[in-house]
């Protein structure tokens, strides 16, 4: 692919990320996991033809969107590094449960995207696992292991980035309780106002 052929990658990714932020009601400080097969973007089998050229517009677009909405990006490595993740060291202050590991991703062991992120983050750190609030998967890299429960699928406005199929999801808190359980603040307020002063369970 020529340089001009990489330009639509950023446009498609931005449209999808903005949809994910909106539908998932993502808030500052939350974590967005990104799984990317640059091979699949080029129309090749995952893990066979990775390219840093495709990683560049993805990294730049994610950085811009995360900066705009105050999110932390976590880039998933390939299976050769057990799908570890590249994050900024600043995230560790907010999530002390994250345990760094010692490895440096390279294109053939970690993947082109993770390698690019590692070399372009301010202070990159590799962690084994994460519980992200949302994620985008470009090329079926299987990010589900790094999402919090319960994952809610989001239909991407742009279904393919390059030749790679895109899936997205955000996580919501579990719904607990039985038939009396209430899940909206509005309904809870209404029931509270209706209750007698001496009402009890």
C-alpha cells in the first residue's frame, strides 16, 4: 500500500472510536484496549505481514481521541507475548493492581502495533493483563480477555479498517438483585419519594 492508501485508516478509526466513546459513555480516566492486526488491515492472514506504516495512523488517531476524552490506551500484543499490553507508566498510579513485566515487543514477537506503541509512548510499560472499560478489535485479535464484565457489543459505523473486520464493546457493571431490583436513578428516586416514612423491607 502507498502512503495515500493509509489515510482512510485514521478516518475510519476516528469514526468508530467516537461512536464507542458516545455509546459506552466513557469517562476520563477509563481504559481503552486496542487490538490490531496490521496484517489483516492489508488483507493478509493475521501475524504474517505486519507493517509499522499501518500502525502509525492508528496510534496517532488513538492518541488524539484518548487525549480529547481523557482515556488511557492499552495496546494488546500478539500471542507470542501472551497478549500482554503496552500502557503508559502514568496508568500505574491509577491502577496499582497492574503488575509490570519485563519484555520489549518487536514486530515478530509482540506485533507491529504494540512495537510502534512501545516506541512512541512517553514512558511505556508492559503489563500481563488489564480490565479495560472498552475496546476496539481490528482484525479479530481477541481482546475479550482484557475487558471487564459485562461486555456490551457496539456496532461500528465503519465495519472494516483496510481489509480488517472491526468489532467494539464497552463494559457495564453487573446487574444484581431479583424482581424488586431497580437499575435507573430516576425510578429509584420515584420509589423513594413514594415510600412511607416508616417503610422497611
